C-alpha cells in the first residue's frame, strides 16, 4: 500500500484514476498546493477541478484565472524534446475539452499502428483571453490566437488567428470578432 500511495504523490499525472491527489482537488488550498507541485506552471486564481485529467503535468503550463473543468483532458508527453501545452491567462475552457500533444504514427502499412510510436507537430498554445467551447478537441501544434472563440464540439487541427470565431470538424473560420 505504501508504494501505491508514493506513486500517487510522485506520478506526473492528475485525475480520478489517481485517488489521493484527486481527493486533494476537492479543497481549494490542497488543490492549489498539488497543482503547484505537479504543473510546470500553475497561475494565480486558477483551478483544476475534480474530474479533470492531466497526463505529464510537468509539460503543462496554466496561466492566471484559468479553470480546468470536469471531463477536460490535457495529454502531453514526457521528454525534453517533446512539445508542451501552454494555456495563458484568462482563458475560458468549457467542460470536456481534450488537448492532445501526441498523435499516433500510421505511415507504415506493414506495421501495426500500435508499434509505430508517436509524432508531435509542436506545442499547443491557447493565447490570453480565448474561449474554448465544451467538448472541443485541440490537436498537436495548434496555436489559438488572443481573444478567439472555438465553438463547442469543434476539432481544431490548424492555428486559429486572433479575434475570430471558428467551429466545426475540422474547425473553420465563422467570423471575425
């Protein structure tokens, strides 16, 4: 049991599958403490709510006044040469948003996809003042510009300019703000 508790405290992950740290997310002071220990950066007045997941927390930066809501998943990848997830200040994120830094390789038809490893297109960066609607998916290498809106349920595969609304699968420009 001691080894399991030690793992829960030291692993580079947060979520309901890590019971001890998940329990700490239910109380504001312990949530702040555990998030400051786990994430690369965890800003002032930010929250990581119970029911959210983060894998490879040390590659994830969360700015000031950001709330990571239940069902949201932040998937980064360990390693010095792998991309990060950067969420700047005052970003609004709906429930159930998924951020994926790694992508499965599938170029060799002679090999099982399972055995081909991962590819990375770059950091995911969500710029200050943006809003990512519920149940959206943000893929590797995407930068969402300042004060932009990603409509709920969108799949963002390419960069989003500042001050625009995008939506759909794949996300496309809907209008300028």
